[in-house]
C-alpha cells in the first residue's frame, strides 16, 4: 500500500460512454491547449469548466508541443475527470458535479 493518494477515474460503462458521446457531439471546445502546453492556468480553467458543465471538449492546437495521447493521459489525471473519447486532437472529458442542481446535472443511464 502506498501513501500517495492516487486518482482513480470514474469508470463508465459502454452504455454511459455512448450516451456521453451523443451529448458531446454538438459541443464546441471550451479549452484549447496551445504552444505553452499543459500549464497550471489550462488545468485550472479545465477544472472550472468541468465543475460548471460536467462534460466538455478540449482541443489540442496544431502548434502544441503536447501529443494527443499525452494530453489524453495527463488531462484526466490532473483534473480528476474521465476521458470519454479522443477523436483527432479533441478530448471529451466528463466529471460528475454532485453540487449542481439536480435538473442541471447529466443523468447517466444505468449500466
């Protein structure tokens, strides 16, 4: 047993992922990772957007030094979110916000 608190992502079922992909299809990216890469400001902004929306798209700019696979590994870990989908250079991230009003939260289908 380690003393480090390691983030364990929320595990989504196939049905839940499909549902979230459908919701994410019409979303536009709210975060863009540029040439500076994964900065503290980018991570803080991502956390704020996830808190406000639960489901967001993150775009990796063509001038970014970060690869899409690196971003797909790093971003969910540091924002404590779950990677739903990686298409091209766009990540779809989900993080449940229990503090949101019930009518505004995303109601995931049961497994």
